[in-house]
């Protein structure tokens, strides 16, 4: 197994979520997963969101070097295969490889995740991932000394500005202007519209939880106004639930209130759903459905441990004896 000497303990691993601006070409997304798996990491989750034309891959490993190589392979393949100028969607994005989030699992720490995020971001900024181009990279969380929050970074980049207006193609003018005004942490000073930029960071596990809302007798613009109000009153920034970030996004079947749950021990999903349902009822709207876009960290850690133990068994090493 590649880099087996870097395995820390049976109860420790890192997970990396790679979000790319492609959600409708299943074969291409499967190819991204394949190149990641070929480099040695476990593909813990693959989520295609056709409505938002966006996909998220979760890679994980007890071996940090192996994980770094796998994520690098995914990013290189995405940058070679996709063109942001041809991408039309309603979900905000800063680039082809829009977002890389590193999370600690088990005994690993945010500092461990932050070091991996820095290395990945520096690879992207230098363009040394195989034949991939160099792109501007913005760090957040434990990847930066000041611990800049992802939501604050996105706000500085104009990320939320287009969410209410529906679909657009490529990099929005607002976002391109924001990138000219906010220097990247690493990478070229100018953004190439073919590739865009990337935000890369490290934080504790974030649970992505979306709720689809609909109503009768409303056009999409009217529904969006009401759902933006509900999203604002649900999230912590608008005086709602602690450790919850929200955004209203137009969806083909209504409007979704997309939630980042920063700490489910503070605010679990059931509380988020109850609040959104109560606010929706006051606006004469209905919660049509709700879903998670990723797995729980315990599931991912268990998967990685099982694969690591299987690899050790093939080398005749006792199960559970991952080296420190």
C-alpha cells in the first residue's frame, strides 16, 4: 500500500471533499472517481446534483501522502476535462475545481487537515499536478493563520450575489471583479476564465443538508423572495440557529434552502427541519423533501479503517495494528 509508513492510527484519517462544476455527465464524474481511487484513496461518497450541475466527491485515507496524490489526480483530470466558460448553472461557483474541503476524522486534527489543504492548494497554484494548469487559490479555515471562515471568503468573492437570479454561464462578472480586488493566497494573479479559481480549506466536518420548498400560485421570483427570507431566519447570521449557514437556491422543482450544519451537536438536522417547516408554513409554503449530500464522518472513518485493515491483512500484518 502506497505510503503505509505515514498511517497514524486505526482511529485517525483525513477526508477531502472535492466539488467540481459538472453534475450531468455521469461518465466523466465516474472517471474522476476512478483516477482518485487508482492513486490509492477510498472514494467514500460520490454525489451528482444534476439540478445544480455540480458534483461532490469524498476521498479518505489513513495515509496522508496517498490522499494527497488521489485528490491531486482528481483535480488534474477535472481541469483537463472541463471548461468553466461552457458551464451554465444556478449554483454559485468560483471555478472548475470550485471547492476543496479537508476534514479530520477520529484522532486526526484540524491542524493535520490544514497542512494537507495547504499542500493541495500550493499544488493547484503552481500547476504541478501532472499537466494541470496553475489557478488562483484562496485558503480558509486551518489552511490560513487567521482561520478565515469559508462564508466570509465567499462573501468577499461575490459568491452569493448570483444565487437569486437563476442560471448564468461561466464566471459571473461580479465574481471576476471580486477576484481582481482580492489577491489569491497562491497561484497566478489573474484568473483564467477557462478554469476559474479554487477555494481550499480545512475545518471540522460540515453536514450539507438541503430542503426543497414549493408553493401554489407563486412564480419563481415570488417563491425565491419568500425562501430567501426563510433561509435568512434559519441561519445564525440572520439570528436563527447556531452553527447553521444557509442560502436559497432556485431549483427545477421550487427553491431549496441549502444548509451547512457546522456542528450537529449544537444544532442537529431535526431542529433545522422543524424551523424551516415552521417558517414555510407561515409563508404558506411546503417542505417537499429534504436530503443530505454527504455521509456522516463515522461512516467514512469506518470505511477507511476497513480498507486499511484489509490492506494490512494482505501484507500479513495483524488487523488493527496500523503503525503510529
